[in-house]
C-alpha cells in the first residue's frame, strides 16, 4: 500500500501547475531549437541545459523531458 501512496505523491507533483508550466516552456524551447537543421533532441537538451540551473530537481527533469520531446517534434 505504501507504493500506491508514493505513486500518488509523484502524480500530484507532476500535476502541479508550476511543473506543467515548466513542461510547456520546455516543449516550446525544444521545438524552437529542434527545427534548426542538424540539431537533434540530445543536442537540444545540451544547448538548453543552462536554462534549468535555477529550478528545483522535479521542475528541471520535467523541463528536460519537454525539451527532448519538443526537439524530437521540431526535427521531424
């Protein structure tokens, strides 16, 4: 039963409005950089790494996921 409570805690953290805003910003930046020719998702994450320095760990990981998927979408 403890694993279910930990799962719900993670879900509540992921659905926090500020975390969702970080995801939206990450997808937008990842798409903007991902449309450049020759830049893939991994390089997009590497280029936008300094953007996440001031964020908390959960926000930065969510933003990295958004940047990665935005870069994949922009490169397609």
